[in-house]
C-alpha cells in the first residue's frame, strides 16, 4: 500500500490543489505507525501541509520535503523536485485523514465535477440514502455500506484491471499485498477494480471472500512487510 498518490492535481476531478497552511513538520498523529522507523524508513521530519482541491473540496496532505526523513535522503529533497514545488508548492499528495492513497471518510469531495476545457457543472456529491454520509467514488457509503455487507467485509481493496479479470474468471484466488492492515485468516476482502489511466474506480467488484490462508511476511523468502493471502474457490 502506497502512502502517496503520485499526483499534484486532484485525484477525483483533476482540479487544482492548493495549500491551506504554511509548510510544517508532519505530526505523529498524522503519520501514525509510519512515524516510527520501519525497515530503515520513517516519515518523522517530513515537511507537509494541509491542502484542498479548489473545485471539489477533496482534502489532502501535501508532500513538500522528505530530506530529513530517515531512509529517503537524497531522493525526495526540495532540490530534486524544485520545479514542481516552485509551481505547486509541493511535489506529491496523500489523502489527509488516512495518510494513504486510499481516502478516509473525511477526505472525500463535496461536489461532482464535470469539465470540458472549463468546469461544465458543479453538482453536490452523492450522499448515502441510508445515513446521509458522502459516498466514496459515487458508488458506496464507507460509513454504513449495507448492514449485511459491513458485517461481512473486513477490507475493501483496490485492484488493477488485469488481476481483477483473473479473479473474476476464477483463475486467481490470492493476493500479494503490503501487510499494513494485518490480514488474517477469516478476514473478508472485497476487491474493487481501479482504472489507473482514468484514476478512478470502475464500479466493478468481486467478493467478499473469506481469507483461508495467509503466508506471513518474513517467511518463505517474502519481505517482512509483504504477505500472500488466499481464499480458495468460494
């Protein structure tokens, strides 16, 4: 799982993302477990700032300088990204509440933006019919989902088109993942297809699947932070 999105424009609408505050060190609360040293890397000392899309109001944490972070020097210094920082004020983004490339509930947009060369319309973002919370990617509500589904699903995961097709055609019954979620036997996963070109979910999904077996990181030649889990033919 990546912390950063690898973009400087809005993930949802490609709008302009602007800083909402002066650059500052990231806090322990924002970085979570990644504030501590893990496999030689840490985000302690990262210079960041809250940022927001000026069109849809999606919320981000802007990446400004990682040169003081253990393990990252000199690859993410201000000098390396000087042109992007000069233009935008930052060189990358994470979602704010989650410090991840998957959004937290609070990170979602307030508006659905459609545009040609300029914004064509600016409509309120869809709300859950049951609880009134914002839907993620206009498809489902992260707060309640369906009562039945919420009780069954432990992890909702992004999956690219080729492996998704293999899962859908029942050729693939496993995932190789960064184990930052603590995957374990009897957890359930729902796999949601992600279009990396359009930068959006397609709305197609498979699951939920119940995890039947986990190969832990640090065993069988796997790196410590990588695991393999399988669910069999369910």
